[in-house]
């Protein structure tokens, strides 16, 4: 986390029961980023996630930052 300014989330997105992408691993990675980041980072989602996932990733990171008193 400390060695780069750009973080890529490239984890599996297996199909959910209804056929949509299961984002649990993407959001878990985002929460870990929020728990561990100490300065500005650019977070890149993989191309196979559905439209709107970036907003969910941002929210997950923000929740973790807020929980530890971050910005």
C-alpha cells in the first residue's frame, strides 16, 4: 500500500445466484484499502465489474476511513 499511488482491484467476480456479478471480493478489497491507506491513492476497478461499482468502491473506502477518523 505504501509503495504506489495507483491501486488496482483485480479480484474474481463470479456470477451471483441471479447471474449478476458477485461484488463481495471487490468490496472486501475496497474495505481493506480504506483500512490501510495513509495518503492519496488512485483506485482502479477491473473492467468486468458492472456500471456503478466505482461508486460502491468509493463508499466502502469512505466508510473505513471515517471509522478510523480519516478524511
